[in-house]
C-alpha cells in the first residue's frame, strides 16, 4: 500500500490484528543526510556495528526480528482483498510521489521510477535470463522489469491472493509464458539452486524474522555471479523493531558481497507527503477501507511521519561470488 506496508495492524504491545490493514513505513530513523546516490565505500553513515544490539549477540545487529504471530500470508491475503476494490490509496500515493510514481506498476511499496531504473542497471538481465521477484506482491514491479529487460520472471509471495492477482496482471505486461508466480516464503522459495540470473526484493526483506537465512536462500537461488537488488530501510536506531542498522554484515554472513548501496532519492519526502494525505483524507479511508485499517493508518502517519529523515531508504546491490558477468 503504497506506503510500505505490511498488511497488518499492530497494537502497542506489538500484537497484530489480522483484520486491519496498515501501510507500515520502513520504520527506521534515517541517516541524516541528503544527496545523490553514492557508492558504498563513500557512504557517510556510521560504520557497521557488528555484534552489538543483535537479538542473540552472536549475529550482526538486525539479523533477527521477532515477527508478530499474526503477521502471516493469510493476514496479507485479507489486506490484498480489502484494497483490491478501491484505487484510493494508489491515488494518494500518486499524488504524494508526483512524477516519481510509476502508475502502471501500482507498487505495493515505495518503488519509484528511480528504483526501477536502478534495478535494470544493476540486475543486468536480458532475454534468455531469469529474474526472480521475491515477495512480489501484486507483481507490478517484477512484470515491468521483465518487460523492460526481456528476461523471464518468477514471482514469489506468501500471499496466495497476491500471487493470483499477479497472474491476472501478467498478460498486460509480457507475452504468455514469460512470467510465472508461486506461493512461497522469503526464506523458503522452493526454487531450484542457481536458477536465477538475478533476484530482486522490493520493500519486503526486512519482514523476514531471520534475515540471514533469507539472504542465504537468495544466495542459493542465484547462479554464481548473479546479483541481488533490494530496497529496505537502514539506520542506527528505529522506532519499529524490524529495522536493520547496516545490511553489509548480514549479507556477508550469508555469503553475499555488497557491491553498491545508495539512498533512494525522495524516500522520506514521498512518505511524509503520503502520511499528510492519509490524515487529510481519513474520512474517505474510513469509508472505503473500514475504521480498523483507517485507525492503524492514522496511528502510523502520526507516529512515524515526524521521525522520517532523508536517506533512510536504501537500494542495495549484492552479488553471489564466482561466475561471470552477464
Ligand atoms: C510492501 S509489500 C511489497 C510487494 C512488492 N514487492 C511491491 O513492491 O509491490 C511486501 C510483500 O511482502 C510479502 N511478504 C511478507 N513477508 C513474507 C514472507 N515471509 N514470505 C513471502 N512473502 C512475504 C507480502 O505478502 C507483501 O506482498
């Protein structure tokens, strides 16, 4: 939804209300700077904090997240069903992002034209290659990328409703047979070893309770030399518990090599504008999505909106060592 996005509500104790739909923002505090994309070695944010703050001490900070019990594929199913009948949230997202919003794609996250372009540039896939879109949602970003690059696509999501919606949308992007969608978990895709030339995961990898296990799954599915491109929050402190201070040590623990990392331009501004629009149009949100989701969205907008900082959303490119470039 457009914002970010877990299709769940969460009370002050972190328990989920399945019936609620919340567009949860990437809940990290930003890195306090703005500017154009910079290569990883010049990043101005604090150096990796290894072995500090992690849930179990032995692992890099942010390696694990205590996922609330109610956050399930079925909970996402309910959210995808509820939002299918209204374009209100997409309309508000389009207004918030302005020219950066890829309308046709209808991302269920914070994907912009810049993000799509960066994935094309870094994934380096074309006809004859296979791209995997992990946590594909309703399929828009992966389908757009498959059409743009000529690669074939496999989308994976734990929401069967989202997978079905992706299948239905496929024909408007690519010829029959170029895209398929399967129900699977971030950490257990069911895809064969080395079967992907590139993997993309937009606004979702932080939802995995065991981030290193998920990154290992990405490594397993990638062919040697293949690249993994993902968007996520990154920050030292966070109002939400699924934040990661620094992705590099997690990638390294999973046997992936960080190749490039850059802040997503406009991320905080887009989200701040969208939160303002949610609050402005709360009556319509209540009418079209119901009071539960509306209340959760209002809480999110009021609590996270003021914490947003430039630079907190990042695009990361990692690589499975070995192999050759495509
Ligand atoms: C913010 S949405 C992003 C969807 C899509 N990548 C996009 O940008 O349009 C997050 C997605 O992650 C999926 N998801 C969350 N946890 C998952 C898990 N453990 N396994 C598979 N999918 C998961 C949800 O069902 C949802 O579709």
